[in-house]
C-alpha cells in the first residue's frame, strides 16, 4: 500500500507544508522501501524545520549505514549522540558501523557504552 500511503502523506503535506512529522513519515515510508536517498531528503527537510529533531537525525544515520556510506553514518550518529549521549541504540548502531569500517577498538568502546 505504498502508493496509497504516499498519496495520503503528500496530501497532508500540501495542507501543512511546515509539519516536520509529515516529512518524517514520508522519510520512513521511503526508508521501508529501501529508497534511502529519497528517505534522507525527507528527513533532512524535517531537520530544516526542527534542527533538533532527533528521530530524523537517527534515521538519516540508519539510511547512510544501509547505503554503505559508513563515514556519513558515523558523522550522523555522532551528531545524534551530542543531543542524546545516553542513547544505547545510537551507541550500538555506531559500534556496528565501526565494525563494518574495521575500526574494532572504537567499536568495542561504543558497545561498552
């Protein structure tokens, strides 16, 4: 039901173009279809409205990770961790990216946190 969801969210966006939740939902929709570049665009638009929209930032990191853009994923997870240094899921995901980048000692430090 991707097309129906997309159409519904686009209609909502035309009514409320400054609603970051709609943009976030569009990003999630594209992320679920593994259309990561499109998802990143919507998450970034949500961040333009709310610069501390942590969920959008986290999902951008996830999209970069799944697109094998490991350095960008690490940078994004670092930004997220600046806002929420106690997020065990962000530390875990950063650790996974570091393992994939063969930075094993750094990954161990993340997993310990």
